[in-house]
């Protein structure tokens, strides 16, 4: 009789467990980030035959998924729209905020303008730096390969196809110019000891990973795979940021980042009409392209291409 009672109790327990497993109210809440599931296989050396692995990202768009202007980019490569971020509960926002690194300001399409079909984001931290110091070798040299002229009409700058609109290689183009014997130059001082002091604006952007910190004072980009590739924008890229300034400011401000006020920002583009020691700037009050002596400290930002 005791054995019968034990068996009946065991059967009831199994039935209750199975019934509870079908109760949808007990399922865990879905994560607010994107997920990717990958399948793995065994290696034939005694390990399991494989399985699936689900990766949850910080943003709702997985790395590699198309991004849009105004999207927030996180340090795992994922992204989400500002509206999706803004709809989150405050504690979820706070958890994501310390992983945010940039806001998308340009998304190229088949009808793209001068920047081509790429996706560009601007970093959340700005600073004030000189383009270069008076003792830098590039101070009194007109580096033709970086020239980008944007016309004179504030808020509606246009750029010719022949001009250098991609700022990603402007620092290396300065280095090439400084070591070109045909131009009488022999010394590249854009790298090595003291380079960051001689070219402060360029190195602020290049070393952006050291500027964007988490809640513990550590770089948000450390070992993320996104710590490199940041650069000082060309005049054309800077103008595209200005065109989407309000969208960028809304997202960056909500993330605790810097916003674009009525300041002049350095571009990496050389200006040739007023002398070798001038480079282009952009006024963010009205989108006016101007120029300034290279040694003058002005606002700077960092940008990067994203998939």
C-alpha cells in the first residue's frame, strides 16, 4: 500500500511539472536587444556533437544590420533607433547608456551625395584642439591631397568630385606629403614621439577610444574591435553632421554625450586660398564653411565608418 501511495505522488508531481511548463505566463521576458543564433558542430574528438548558441546584443539591430541616421551605436557593434531607446524604462536606459559610442549621421544610398554609399557615425565626446602646432612640419605646407572646398553659401555647401571628401586617410596623406622628395620634404612628424602634441585635432579623433569612458572610468572601446578607425572628418563629412545636427544632438544629449552648439569645428581639410597655414572649419550655427590658422584651438569631433 505504501508503494502505491509513493507511485501516485510521483505521478502527480510529474504531471504538475509538465502542466507548468506549458504555462506561457511563466516564460521569461524577451530581451530588449537583438539576438543571433548560430549552430556549432562537434570536432570528432570526443566533444558533443554541436548545438546552438544565442547571442544577445545591446541594441535592437545586430552588428552588420542596416543602420539609419539618428541610430545609437553600442560598443558591441549593435545599434538601435533613438525612439526605441527613449521608450525604454530608465533602468534599462542607464544600463545601455554606458555602452553607447556614437550616433549615425550619414547613410549612403544609390542616390547618395558626395560621400558615397557608406554609413558614418560621430562620437559622443568633443574637445577643443589645434589643427597642428606652429612647430609641426605641416604647419607651413599646403597639402594639396587634403584640399576640400565647399563653396561660400552657408547651409548649402557643394563639393566637386575632384576634391578630397574622405577624411579617413588625411593624416596619412599629410605623412606622405611630408616625405615626398619631389616636394622637397624629408621628415614625417605625424607619427612617433610627440606626434599627438604636434597634431592635436587629428590625434583626438584617432585616439577616440581613450576619450569615451564607461561608468568605471575605463574605455568603452577596449578590446571591442571598434577602438580603431576613428578620424577627424573632412569638410564634406563635417557638413553632413551639421545637416543632421538636431537629430544627433537629441540622441547624444540623452546619452550624456556632447552636443553641437554654435561653435566652429575643425575639419581635416586643407584650405589653399589664404595660405599654407590655414585649414577649413565649419560653423555649426549656420553651416558656414570658413578657415582658420592651423594653430588656433577650435572644437573637434571624431567619426568612424560602421557596417
